[in-house]
């Protein structure tokens, strides 16, 4: 565009289109198209050029100025013309899609330098460097050839000072070569070449600099680019998709092709196997995915990643195996038993990685209960076998899953025989074999320390000592804070058959808390409740490789029946063909009820079980919310809480069982539970249901309710209430008063009565409730602000004194009598002294029987009348605890 149109219009450069139109209209008469067609044409062109400039002044080019500059510029020298030829040839090479990435074309271009003088090459080579730097998507490999030929690196410092760092970095960059083989790009379109290179650069940057989620988002974009057939690039391309967890059948096919061709180096083939395993997994090819990961793992390559992907495969395809897999992968480093004095370092432990994996299991509640129990057991500190009874009982030979879980548990609780069974175990399933591979590694570790660890050998030497009186070494004694107690416990966590002498040592010398897997077995045997069967002999094990586990399983079921009867009952009802006992077995009746009884819940089951033996009583002590459970240890039960629970159980869960019991005992039980002002109406209603129209029972109920006594007119033998029943009733009467408490002999009597399973169950429950009530009353008394008692407080009517204080106070009365007899006082004085003697003596008697907790008015009157019998009740033992008269006199108080 020439700028002389402004001269023709007669105005300065402007973007004001209104002004341009005005000038144009004014000039039109001067250039008529008929008389001056050339002038009219020139004016019209000038007008259009001006309007065009006004609309886009930034795009307008002052061609006149360019022409002027061209005319005024000096003429180029021959050397400059030749330099421009080289520069233009380089530009043409870079822009030609057919030549720009071919090394031989670059060699031809470099070869053309021989046609020019060195001075020309020296003058243009820095322009070529600058053009190379500014050109995008250039082949670094080709540029490096040019850089080496022109010696850019060697002469860079002398040529550039300000821009040295920029070009030095660029030369370092081209040293790395191309991203891939650019010659594999199509040669038909430069734009397509640039799009492909830009895409590869971008995804590579995202892959290395951003998160996997960003890689996924980038790869998910819809775009068009050419994927070159470059194996190096294809491997990177596959890794990008794998990092983003994007499934791609094409990548899998390409990987399998590269693996089959096997024409690349070993590491690259391994990388392709890794890619194939990932794509098999993402494409949900269950068998090939697992096999690919296992092959990688066993090859020793990508083992950590293979473990991780196998775990992911397990969660997706075999979820119930996942906690088992975590335990199998536990890899604890153990020092040889003869190379450390820190024995614990020789025993495998759960690593922090294993613990973190177990505690991080998502949606743990979605697993079966027995597997949840297994996880909780794994994460617990003590690893009690009772926590995993549910899963051990499931291993009856019908499911491989539970057999493998059994092996995992036996790493902690299995003896040497069961650990050896892990080593002998085989499986045709590749995943199970992978789990077994790791379980066997751990089993070998456990067998080593069990056989070789010095503390274990020392503990076993004591345990199997034929001397029945062999003392437990202090180092293994928890009461002595023995430093090797842990190792005795670890060995005792592994159940096995022990000779009688070993059981005797444990029974006398070791706490049950430190021999958990033997506690019930030894307790049942020495209490003569039950004897576990003998393990199979060698010939039986030869004929049946599962014989030992079947014996172990049987023992676990017996121990579980004692410890967790409801759990076993539910299991046996569901799997009733898997546990049988001999006809003469003491558990036979109970097992039959478990398996074939008509029950749907724990309440119905409990009402079917008769407490007719010490064994059954022992089992029912562990039955939740059973009468035996409440009876077992009332010391740990708050009476206000137990009272409410007993009331609820009587009305709901124990109805059928209680219906068979002696109604007199039931009357007594309900009185103990409901004898409160706020429960009067309910008590009356309950007693009416119990006695019905029976006149005798009505008399008994009314008499017990009114004064806690049995009516004399009722035949005791007919209703089977004995002296012990009368004692329980008498104590119930006392304890119904908040001040009432029992002495040591009475507490001992109640405790022995409740623990004797031969006694009536309802009466045992009454005794347990009275013990709990005594505890509550004693706590209440201790919380009151009762005054302290001193032996010399002779004037306190409601005080307490011990035998020493009583004797001193009587001596005072005797001294006053002697004083009176030796002096001749008048009648008034003698009466006063006699009155003081009588009052002092009565106070002494009252204080003394207060100390025996028998200071009620009626009892005091009876005691005072026993003067001829030397006040026998006053010589009873003092009550050792606080009663309604305050705390007992302590030795410190006496000394003070």
C-alpha cells in the first residue's frame, strides 16, 4: 500500500472515516471520469486505501517508505549475498516436511558449505544458531550435527556475552536428542508433524511434573495427532496410560507383540511385560492379569509394584482373600538365633507396612464377621486365639479360603506340627500358591526360633521336668517380673498335647493369663469337668494327612464351647455334620441341643439347656445374660444395674426356665429384686401370678413380704426350704435396709453357696444378688460422713469400740464399784455413783455390740440380760468394715 494517496486526498494520515469521505466528495468534481478517467481512478483508489487504513491502521504497510529505504540502502556485497543464500537454504530445510527430520538431508545442507568461502560460513553460522533456537519442533539430533560442524559450543563464549546462558542451555538441550524418531512422522504435512511433537512434549511434561489425575485428564481430551511407529515412544506412551490407569486394548496388543518378537533388550521386554500386566488388569482379564503379575514377581522385577497390583487384583476379584494376602506379604527381618542376645529380634513381627495395610482396609464391615475378627486379631497387641475362633472353626475341610486363613493364624498359634503342615501344603491355584509361598517363608522363620531359641529350650526343660515339685524359674515368673516371661507366653500360645506332669507344672506355677490356649483345657481337667481327647498316633496321621488338624479342630471346638457357647451353637446349627462326639462324651447332650434343638435365638437356646452338671454350669457361666453369668462374679456388677437387668430377664428371657423352679424360691428372688416402694404394685402383681390360688404359697408370700419370715404353720419339707434358705432370707431382710451389711462369715457363706452348682439355681442367684447388694450398701456407708471411733469415747451411745476398749470401760465400772465399797457415802451419793456405774456398763455393752454390727435395740436388750453369761455377744469378733455406727477402730487410732 503506497502512502501517496494522502497527498492526492490533500490530508494528513487519519482514521477519521467521516473526514475521508468529506474530502473525497470535495475532490470528485476535479476528476470527472469522462474527461480524466485516470485521475478519477487514482482518486477512487486513494479513497479506498484511506478507508482501509482507517479501519485497520496496524496492518497497513507503508510501501512507499519500504521502497524509499530499499532505494536508499547500500548494495549487498558478494559475501553477504552468499550468506543469505545459506540462511535461506536453512529456512527451506526447516520448513520442508519431507526433509526437515532426515539426517542425510542435513548432511547435504552441511556439505553445501564447501561451495562457500570460510569467511561466509563464519559470518552466517551465528544467524543459523539464532534461527535454530527460535524454531519450534526442530530435530535436536539433526541440530546437534550442525552444531558440531559449526563448532558453536567451542566459540560460544567469544561470540556472545549477554546471551551466553541462553544459548549454552539450548546447546545442552540438543545434547539429549529427539523425543523419538522424528523420521517416523508423516512427510506430507508440516502442521501434522508439529501437532504430534507438541502433543508428545505436553504429555511428557504433565507425566513428569503433575499428578496421575492430571495425566488422566490430559489423555482423556479429544485430539488428533499422528502416533509414530517408534518402539521407544510407544513404551513411553504405554507408561503414560498406565500411570493414569487408562485401559487401552491397542497398548496391550502392542505390548504382547513386542514381547513375542523379543527383539529388544531384556529390560525393555520386562517393561513391556509390566505394561501388559497393567492393561490386563485394567481390562479386567482376571486370569491373564494375575498370571502376568505373578510372572513379574517371581522374575524378581517390579516386585513392589507387582505386590501392589496383586493386592488391587485381589480386592477386585477375590475380596475375601485380601486380609489374608496382607498377612502373607508381611516381611519381617529376623536375626539368626545365635547372632544376637536380644531374643525378640529372632522372632517375626508384624511390620509397620503390614499394620498400616490392615488398618487401612476400606469398608471392613462389608467382610464376613470371621474375617473381620481375623483383622482385629491381627491388629491387637496380645493376639488372643479366642478372637479368631470363628474363622478357625470354619476350617472343616470344605473351603480352601478358611484353610489358608487357618495357616495364617497358625503362624502365631500353631505348634511345630501345624507349622510343618504349612510347609507341606500345595495348591494348583496360582493365587493360592502365591499366598502359600509367603506363608511358608514365615513358617520357616517361626520353626527356627521355636526349635533353637535359648529361652524356649529353658522353658520347655522346666515344663517337661519329671519332678512334680520343680519350681518355675524366676526369669519366667510374672510375679517376679521375670525378663523372659514373654517367651514362655509365646510358646504357650501354641496349643498341643502336654504330658500330665507338664500340665501339673502349669496348674501350680503359671498364671492362666500367661497360658491362654491351655487355661480351659487344664482347668477342665484338674477340676475333673472334662478331659480333651488324645491326639492321633503316627499311623493315623499317615493314613489321614488331615488327622492332626481334625484333632486340633475338635479341641478348639470344645474350648470354644466352654468359652463362647453361643458362637459355637450358631456354627454347629449351620454346619451340624462337621462336629460329632462319642456317646459317652460329657458334651454330647449339649452338642445335640446345639445341632438339632428347636431354637432360633440365644434366649430359646438357653431355656433348652438344663444346668445339671458342673461342666454345663461352667459353660453357662460364659453364656451372655444367663443366670449363671450373673451368678459367676457379682463383685463386678453394679447392683442398681443388675437389679434392672434381672427384672427384665425374669420377665422375658428366663420365663420358661424359671417356670420349672420352686415357687417359694421365686417369691424370694422377686422380693430381693422388687422390694422397693416404687415397685410395690409390680411386686404384688408378680407374687399373685406366682402363688395363684395356693393358700400355702399365699401365706408364704405375705409373710416374706411383710417381715421376711416363713410362716410357722407351713411344712418346710413340702416346699423344700432348708436352714440355708432361712439364712439367705435373714440376710435379705438385713440388706433390704440401706445400713445393713454382712460380716465376713456371712459373705463367705453366700459366696460358697452361689459357687456350688449342686445348689438350686434360683437360690444361687439370690445369694449372688445379696452379695452385690452388700457391696452397694457398703459403698453407701463408706460415702457417709460418719464420725471416727476412739476406744476411749465411753460416752458415745452410737459409737463403736473393740474388745480392748470394752474391757477398759468395764474396768472403769469395776473400779467405781470398789471405790464405792471402800467409802461410806450417804444414800444420795451412793445412788449417783451406782447410776454412773450402770450407765457406763450399758454404754460399754452398746458400743461393743455396735462394733459387731448387732446394736439394734432388741438385740441390745437381749444382750444386757445375759450378764450371768458374761455378756457372751460382747466377745464376738468386731465387724471389719464400716457399718451404721461408723468405721472400725483402727490400730493407728488406738496408738494415738
